[in-house]
């Protein structure tokens, strides 16, 4: 560990902790690169093309200080550099930032000495095609969500798997999630909890009108195409809850596994079951 990046939430508590960690690392003669999170603007009018600066590829790892939103922003910054990432929770819940910040320095000691495991997570690549051209291309760790911007009306979401028509979801929306994202919005919408090391894609309808429309788990080799119905208006597409844009029946949303993955650092002995038990308050009698 020669050079460590710190990706920090723009909040006093997090910034103070980042400065404390920076001093601690420099005392161990480790170079530090600090990046403060500036949330991307959410828009419903302009398309967003993923064209943001990447993290330096020579970082040994990136430590995220914040909540899950900060972690997702860090993934957008790391992109395809292959730099592994560790999440330290300073937020309210923290499924991605699964390590408690009060254990920051003991965990960092383990990271420096090599006492950690690395877990690979798949990403999804989503493109919006309009008149045959891609108007946006985003990479997500958690999910791509199609839903109504306003009014309590259902959307008609035509869904294709490898160009084969699957069904038209009549629902408030549709979530396309990774296993990592199975514990995010998809879980709230009644989707399954999927172990994050699995290579699958999850389709979860949001409040479906037809009760036989159930969540569906697909292999990560498929290509999913979504088109909303001509009768629907004010349809909004979001990527990891970070950025988004309006779509119409003239657009095609194409989602497939991204060509690169991310690597999450995990302290030795910390299991996914431990995270579930802690975050979801599972226990014994």
C-alpha cells in the first residue's frame, strides 16, 4: 500500500475523519490522495453522458468515508481503473459502506498489512438509444430504475430479453438490479436478497398491477431492452439514484453487464451474513 485514495462525503464529520486518516497514513509514509464527493446534478431534461475524471490508476486502494450514496459516487469516479475500494460507514444505514467508522484505524492497519479479502462485484451498463444513437451511457453498481415522475398512474413497460419479448409490466416502475443492488431499492420493492458474489441480473416490478408479475432473476449474460408505451408520459430513468433523464416511447433502454467489474475490500472474517444480520437486525430468539 504505497498510495491510498480517500473519497469523502462533503460533510464536516467526514472531512474531519478524512484529515485524521490522512495524518495517520502519512505517519506510516503512505502517500494520500483526497477526493471530496460532489454529487452529480440530477436532470430530467438533458441527457448525461458518462464523461467524468477517473481516479488515478496508481492508487493501491480507495477508502470511502460516508454513506452508500457516497460509495456509489466513488464507483463512478473509480470507473474501470481496477482500484479496489473499501467503504467506511458514516451514514444512516450502509450496506455498501459495510464497515463501522469507529473501527477505521484497526481495519486500515489490517488493510496495510494485507489482512483482507477481495470480492468482485459486477456492474451494469445502460444505454438510452434515440433515433439509433446513444444519448446517454451510464455504468451502475446497484440499479437502473424506470418509474413515473408524478401522478398515481401505472406505467406500461415493455420488456425484452435478448430481443425476445418477455412481458409488459403494468406497474409504478421497474428496477433492473445487480446482486449488490438487491439489498437497495429492489429489496424495498419486494425483490429477493441475492448474494453479491453471484453473476445475475434482477428484474423487480414496483407495485405491479398484475400480482403474477413477480421479481425475476436472470443470468448476467442476457441483454435487457425496455421500451415504455406510447400512452405513458413523464417517465424518468435513474442510474444508481445518482443521475437520470426523462425518456419517452421513442427511446430504447438497453441494459447489460458492464465489461469491467469492481473489487471491494473486506476485512478478514467479515461475512455477508454478518452484514445482513447487522443491517436488517436479524438475530436469534
